[in-house]
C-alpha cells in the first residue's frame, strides 16, 4: 500500500467515525454528540477526535476499541463500510 492509499483509508475511516458519531444522540440535548463530547467519553481531546475524523492521525487499536464502544458499535461494525464510497465522501468534505 502506498502513502496515498494509506491516507485515503485513514480519511475514509475518519468519515465513518464522524458519520457514526452523528447517529449517537445526547439524551440531554436530543442532538448528536459533538467531537468534544466523544472526546470526553473516550478520554481524548476534541482536537484528537477532529484529527481522527479528518484522517490526519493514525489511531491505536485500543483507541478505536474505546471509540467504537462509545459509538455503540463493535469494532467489526466500525470497519464494515464500502471503502471506495467513503474515500469519495471523505474527499468531498
């Protein structure tokens, strides 16, 4: 895998995380949780969540496990997406 392909995969995963985060509703506000709230729930800074969602970082496996738990999905579900579709979507945003 070359560097461009790796970067595209990271962007696609970041887009997937962003999409799943927006499906988790905060019961107090009845709105999707923010990057900041996901960070608080997972012990990570808002900046870290933002960089992850933009595909600018290479997350550790344990970080992805914690994030998937807070997004109410399994690690398998986190990675269960159409890579080509998500690469296109992530490049549009």
